[in-house]
C-alpha cells in the first residue's frame, strides 16, 4: 500500500517519491523505472530531507 506520490526535481532530474506502508519505508523512482529506498524502518516527508536522501542514494553525494 503506497502513499500519495510526490514529484521532486533534483539536479534537473525528476523523481517520484512515495512511502510504502507494507515495506515501512520511503522510496524514490526515476522516470526510467529505477526504484531505490531512501529510508527503511521509517518515513521521511520534508522536501529538504527527501532531496538530501535522493542526492545520497542516486548520485553518491553527501
């Protein structure tokens, strides 16, 4: 079961961000269909925190 999907742009690339209540985490999906976990065991919802997590997970930036 997924939450509402938010669209966030990071470094000119769009991501769809959602929380999955069954997997208990927050995930991001690229327009190409690649899905990665931003947070497991908890949820993040603040836009600044989501952008930082996307930079860390997809681009390897800290």
